[in-house]
């Protein structure tokens, strides 16, 4: 009987991320899309034929399959060093490696955004699929690696479906947008005025644009600064004489001046709301010090959030995501077990196929040698059990296994206890007299 090879390809992950090394090192290691063919081509030359390179701002990883992942450690380290123009010594302690179950768990966790700096962010899954496509176009993805990656995507979908890991905002900008949507619904119908030209105000304004805001007005006492930012944002620059009417027409007010005096006072907001017929206004006070008079927050229909309010909501969102992340990790552990259960079952199917072929070969030989069914059956049983019996005696004599272990294994493998139980049940039925009606 032929022996099945034990050198099946095993999953591996080699790489560096935001926890293992600095941004400077990651920038050196980063593999741009046009560089991927050369990088993967270099891996092919050292015998790595099933792999992809996952390259993002958070991580640079080689993910793949190999018969002996430990054997290729130095080759991948050298590939990283060559690409980043670094010495091997500069990478020691910064490149991690994971094999088999640890690698599968890492891949599933990464796809589910449990390995990201911002747990629950959805971007990493899209990045992973893009890197997958690049490697597949270069014929670096086999059926086995394809199956592993498709499993990872399925796990990520299950995590998103069964937990709330992506439901809670964990950045000030996303929370501000979520709050605005809860007030106005479709932001495509809302308008914004940005007071100031600070970097933080520009960041918020750009994100509001990405979320549907079509009209933004920008005001700054220095008209040249206001005009320059307006050109960058593609919005309107207004002067002092237009400020009051712009406030009336704006649903969202972003204050990012950080001046020594309040830009928005209670009187200004009350007058604005009166002209708006008490249609609510959403105010973001991003200035340091604050640009909005504290009493504005007590006015009905004026919803004011400063940087402290947003930071508190960020903290709350992160805590909720961590709670959901715990549930997600349980799912990942289950799926890693399911993955290996499936692998073992596939291996068992192949073993059973070989075993049945071996038995069939012996049966054919015996029937060729003997026409008598009784003698042929007896001979077949003897031949089938010859090698197993000799191996059992050999291992028992060397005390490699306890007698109880051997007995349990043989009974389990052949179902002897179950067979005897069924036989006794049949005998009792034959002995039991039938009842007359």
C-alpha cells in the first residue's frame, strides 16, 4: 500500500506591522503595486510558489503556503531586506512569523479587522482582496491558498453580520458625520459653513464632502486665507458682510478659528434660529480655545459639540468595539477549528480511498488463487489482518502504547463493541418467543 506524503503545504505569515516596528521601517518595506511582480518573482526563485504580499500603511506581510515554512524564513527575510535596502540586522526582532494554526488565525483575524490599529475598520478587507487579485494575476494563488483566503472573507462577513464591531464610530470626524445624519438625514440636502482655515476644520469639511455635502461656504477675517482654502475645497469664500446670511442658510457650522474671543455667541445663534424658523443647527466647536460661547449649548435647536464631547464619544465607541471584538475573536477561534476539521476530513477521505484500494487489490488476488468461497474468505481475512496484527504485537512488546490504548483504538477503528452489541440484540430477539394474539 502506498504511503501518503506528510509534506502537505502549510499556511505561513511573515511580516511587520504597526506593533512590531516603526513607521520608518514600514515605509522602507512598503511594496507599491507596480513592484509586486518583482517581489513575488523573487519569492518564486527561492521555491515559494503560493503567496501574496499584503502591503498597507499598517502592515507588510507575505501570506502563503509551503511544505516547510521554517525552511523559507531566511529567504523571506532577505527579500524584505533587499526590497527595503536594509541590513538583515535592522530587521531582526521586527519581522514576525506564524505557521499553521497561528497563521490561519492571523489571516482570519486580519480580514475581520481585529489586527488593525482601529479595530472594526472595513478598509483592510478591501485591501486584502486587492492584494489577492494582484497575486492571482501573477499565478501565485493555488487552489489551496484560494480556499484559505475565501474562508477568511467568509469569516469576516460572519463577524460583520453577527457582531456590532463596525457599528460604533471611533474617530471624531465619523462621529460628527453620524450626529449630523441623525439630525438631517440625507446630507446631500444639507449645507455647511466653515469658519476658520485651520487644518482640523479642513479635515472635517473634506469628510462632510465625501459624505454627500454639496454646498460649503468658508469664512475667515483674512479674505486671502479664506479664498485659498475655498479653492482647495472647491467651495465658496464669503466676506464679513455675507456671514449672517450664510449662517442662516447653513445647517452645519464648523468653527475652527481658535481665536481669543468667541466667534458664535448666544445672541448670534438665537437670531440665526429665528430666521431659520427654529430649524435645528448643528455646531462643531473645534477651536482651541473654543470659538463658541458655552451658553449656546443651552439653546433649544442648537446642537453643540466641542472637541471634548467628541473625544468622549470616541472613547465610548472604542469601548463598545472592544466588547464586540471579544465576540468576534470567539468566532475566529471557531472558524480556525472548522478549517482544520475540514482539512483533516479531506485527509481522511484520501486515506480511506487508498485503504479501500489496498483491500480491493487483496480481494482480487485471493479470488484469482481460490475458487472456493469459504477458503477464499478465510485467506482474505488472514491477509488483511497479517500486517496490523504484527504491528500491534511489535508496538505492544516495546511498550510504545498501553494495552488499554491499543484496545480502545482497535475497538474504535473497527466498531467492535457496536458490532457485538448489535449481535447480542439479534440473538435475544431470536430467543424471545413471539407473543400470540
